[in-house]
């Protein structure tokens, strides 16, 4: 991986962690949790997916233990959210947009890590998607909400689509930077279409049984 792509992904990863931490803190605030509860939800939202990925791949230590800067970013983002929200209404639409780019970065970063570990393509898709969405699943379960990926919202499907594009471009011989950026653009684009245009998956619904 060339230096420019590595630097971009690392900085983007830190920004993604901050955005996911803010979303976790806001979810905790909507449930009126105390400050410790807010920090716990923020942490698991921000690093939950990457932690599960690293454990499944046998990467030791996991990324945030090896690099505590991730935790510093989470704590700073959570503190900012706590104080900002006392005096201002959080811009939820803006947060959803930022979350779309965070998902794109997390999914492709997770896919690259799995791919560089020698995983088969289907494992790369699963672990990349898990990196992007598992933290949100944990957040929703802990705050007693139906996980976002189980609703009609175009979320995990966007991550899967972008990772498949990334893998396909790599297999076709494209440069890793082009493949990564293309995958991220597709993921972010699909999420933005879901946010602003109402893009949804079809619903599976059984017909009513006769009485």
C-alpha cells in the first residue's frame, strides 16, 4: 500500500471513529444514560466492529490497544458531544452524512486488512462489512433499539456493494488506491441516496393467513 493511501486511510479512520463515537453518545443521550454509560456506548460503537474483526483474524493486540490514539479521539469526541448537546440541538442530518463516509472508510479499511491477511474474497466481504456495521449493532442492542441493518435502511448492503467493487477492481488489476477509493465512493453514494432519496430494500412480508 503506498504512503499516500495509507496516510489517507489512517486519518479517515480516526475521523470515522470520532463520528461513530458521536453517534453512540447521542444514542446514549436519547436513553438518558449517565456519563459513564455515554462513554461506554461511544467506545463500543466506535471500535466494536474493528475489535471483532481483529479477534477473528487473530490480530494481536487489537488495533486500539496497539494504538491508543483511537481512544483519545473517542474520549474527545464524546466530551465534545456532551457539552455541545447541552446548549445546541445536534445536527442529526449532518451526522448521518458524516456517518455515511465513516461507514465507507471503515468497510474498505476492514476489507483491506482481511485481504492482506490472505482471506478468501467472501471472508473479506464479511469482515469488511462487520468492521463498518458491528459497532452500530452493539450500540443499538445496548440501547434497546432494533439494529439499523435489520430495518429497511440501505446500510450493510451499501458496505457489501462497495467491498465487492473493491475486490473486483483489484482482481481486474487496478491500482489499490483506485480500487479503495472507488469502493468508498460507492458505499458513501448509496448511503447518501438512502438518506436523501429514501433508497430502501424491498420488504419480505408473508401474506395474511385466512381466519
